[in-house]
């Protein structure tokens, strides 16, 4: 339930803090005093759409804060855990700031969350019903959800099983449909991939091959230059006559004869000896390379052809042999998967038929239990409507079976509420024949039933009693109070009968303070309640008779509660 509500710079409210209790609380006051502003604040705290228009003129932001009793609901506990919100299992604090810049900041127990998640949490805390909420009854597509809500756990498990099978069915159907739709494109792609795979495979590429071929081509292309350089070098080092090797050998022998005379001579002698032996080794290497040189013009052509093939493959399939081979592995796998899927097309179609039959089978089970629950709901609604002076009403929940092409995640049926309030008149869709007052009573009947079965923590009624009077008004008052026995009820009303049965009453009024209009709210004492209900009965002129009538309404309500 809502324990405290704090509002700052919201509409024509500068600052307001209210405390609420269990039971039934009414908010009354003159038209335009700002009663609905309180409900708007609660709506925003539980995920309603925000706007900078809500910010009080002259302020940069408005702040709303609510302290709620933590409902004993495992689904809510699980949701809070998933969102990383800590709770003491006793209360939950929601704060929402709306700034003129358009920025919305929502916090639950201090943790910032988005509007979507705030709305999910809010659904467990407050159920707001205003005059416009009758639209839910006026939308036949919502009737199935109402029936399922009444079904509770008994229906939930069967519905969950159906939806699981239905989801699998739609997934397989999508695969089959996409395969059929894209069959031509699929075949064209497979042909292209097969050509590419064959071309890459035929090239027989090897990692590191390109670098080796480039090195070989450079040697073959510079054969004459290499041969001339090797021959000239060998001639200079070890040719006939006055060669470099002979001269260094002569120097080496001369130095050997004096190296024992001085350490420096010995060092020079050793250096020359090393040079001689290195040059002698180089001479052998030059001789070997000269002997092995052989010009193979055909090989040069082969190398050039192979390098050109590699260039073409790189242009088509990748920047390097490594990337080409990686692409080859990728398309080879895709072709293999395609062959597997092609073989499974028939299997998928067979599986689709099997899943469809399972959908129908589970959908029929869901239909059977819904029809049983519908009978219970019809009886409960008629019982509640009888107490609301609609005892001659006939209420029927009708099922329309859907074709196979129309199956939905919700089942094989559409559900719509039918009603007649006049004996002898045929049943017609509720959305077409019910008046505003009748809709109010049907909605209250549903809320009474659901509050008993679901235990919603807080229910807000925003002038849902519009359009009724007399004994019907009293019946609606009693029904709203009956709902408050299972859930906290906050109710904005213009009906004195509804105000009188409430456990608590708050008066909302506008004041001019410093040339600014402000909404003020105060809790009424018993004597003040008499005056306010008298005003609701007679308007601006309160007579002794209306005061006595107000006392009588309050006394009657007190006696009924005691009884």
C-alpha cells in the first residue's frame, strides 16, 4: 500500500506531503481544486508518461516521492533482484524527478532505473482507475486478458504451456517461410559459393608461397648481373697473377716472421691471418655459386604465371593468402550447412505440421479451462451487479473460435463480454450498449472480484462514480468500501454517499498565496467531515437539514461497519 506521498513543484502544488493508511480514503473538494493532480502524481511514480508541462511555473524541476509497503509477491521480488535493487522486504521508495530540460530520473530504493522498468514495478503497487479507465471495458480485445486474470494460477500454467509450444511453432514456421521465400536467392548464392570454392581449391595456395616466389623471380630476372658480379669477384680474390688472396698471403707470411718481437706485431699478424682465411672461404663460396649458375627461362615464366594467379586470387578473395584460405574455410562450412539444411527442408515441414497439431491440442485445453472459468466469472459478476441494482442484468462471456491462420500467442479464441440490462432485450456486445453508469458498475463488480482473488496493494478510483445518484450511488459506495476490505483504496469522488463510507477523508482546495495559486490538502476531522459532506449534498448553501443529512450518512456508514 501507499504509506506516504511527497510532491514538490508539481502543477499548482509547491510542496505537499501526505500520509495514507489501509482501508478507504476519499479525496474531496471543489471542481478544479486539484484532486486529480494527486492521482497524476501517483501515476507518474508508477511509470506514467512524464512531461515538463507538469513542472510548476518558475521551477526548474518537480520531484515526486512515494513510500510503499513491500507487497508479498515473489514476481516483484524476482524483478527487483534482476534490476539490482536492494530491499528490506518491508518497504519500497520510489522517487522521480522531471526537469525543464526534459530529463527524467527515476530511482527505486536509491537505484536509477528507466521508465519501462519503473512501469513494471508500478504494476505490482498501484492500480489506477479513472473515468477513462472504462476504455478497457470498451476494448473487446482486452476482455480475454480480464478473463485470464480471474483464472489465476489455475489457468496460468496451461496458458504458459500453450505459449511455449506456440512460440516453437512460429519459429519453425518462420524458417520454412523464409526458406521458401528466398529459395531462388539461396540457390544463386550457393552456386556462387561453389564456384568460388572450386576456384580457390584449384589454386592450391600455400602459406608463405608468395614470398618464396618473389625471391626466386628476383634471382632469375637478374641472372646475368649475378653471374658477372660473381665472376668478377672471384677473379679479384683468386684470379691468375697478382690476386688479392696472394697479396694477403704474402703479407701474412712476412708478419709471421716478426710477430714474436712485439705484442702489437702479433695482434696485426693474427688479424691478417683471419682475413686471409675468411677471404679464402669466400673464394670457395664464389666458385661454388659460379659452378651452380644455370639460366632456366621456362622456370622464370612459371614463377611469373604463378604470381599472377596469386594476384588475381587476392583481388577477388582477400588481401593475403592467409585471408583467402580463411575465406575458403568459411564458404566451405556454409556450403556444408546448406547441404544439411537442404536435406532437412522436408524434416522442417514435417516438424511444422507436428507443432501445429500440438498448438491446436494445447489451445483446446486452454479453451476448455477458460470456458469453465468464464462460467464462474459470469456468476460472480451477476452477484456483484445485483448488489449494484442491476439484478435483471444478463451477462455472458462469448468465445469466437479463430481459424488456423488467426491463431495468436493468447490462444485459439477471441473473448468478448455481452450484456443486456433490460429484460426481453437480446444480448449485445458490452462495448456497444452499456451506458456510462452501467460501465462504472460493471467495472466495480470486476474490481471487487479481482481484489478478493489478487490482493492488489492499492487501488485508486478517480471519479468512477460519475453519472449515478440515489440508491445506485449508495450501492457503489458500499461496493468501493467492500473492495477496501482487501486492498487500500484511494478515491476521488463528488458523491456524498461515497465520502461518508470512507475511513479517512482529505479535503483539497486552492489558495492564493502571494498572487500564486496553490493546492492544499488537509485531513478532515469528524466535525469537518460533516461540513464537507453537507457541502457535497447541497452545494454552496449549507442548511441545517443538509447538515443533519450529512451526519446521518456518516452514522449509517459507521453502523454498517460495526455490524
